[in-house]
C-alpha cells in the first residue's frame, strides 16, 4: 500500500492561475469597455451642453437646477477623466478599479442631476454606471504569483 505524499493531486481538473485570471480579466475588461463608452458619451454630452445649450429642454422648479453651460463643463471634464480611467483599467491594477468605482459613482450622481435636461439619456447612463460599479466590485482580486 503506497500513498502519494508529494502534494500532487491526480484525477481532477487542473486549476491554473492563468485560467482564473482570465475570468477576472473578463469582468475588468467588460467594465473598462463600458467605462470608456460612458466616458465618451459623457464627454459628448458636455460638448453639447457647452456649444449649444439651447438644444436641451429645461424644466421649471427642479431642485438641482444649474446652468447648462456649467453642467456641460462638468460633464466634459468628467468624461475625459472617465475615458482615461477606463484605459487604465486594462492594466488590471487595483488602484484603477478603485478610481473606476469612484468615477462611475460621480458619473451616476452627475447624470442624476442631469435628469431634467435629457431624462432618457441620463437614465441610460445611470444604468451603465451601475453596471460598471457592479463589474468592478464583483471581479475578484488578481493574485500576482
């Protein structure tokens, strides 16, 4: 009767770090692509608010009513930073994921306040921001071995 004391296991599927890294990379890549998309759409939203602020409908008596040109600048700057953070997510760094969650949260708040000006678009970007936050938080951390 012999036993295998070397610590190797026979008969089961091999678990490799590369295989688990691909699953983690999938969530992060998914979030990065969505974040770049949301960043570009936010950037274009900002340009539209700055260039032609008369194309948006303004409602009366909205609690969070601000100048459309000011909101345009906020969205423009936020969009540029979100695109850069989305590109940084491709590195897989933990700091990029934390920055991504923070920026997606800021984008969510900015689009919530943008609701009276362009409601359908704002709700769509809010939903995508929530998906980005979920994807960045749901992906397990990569172990560098």
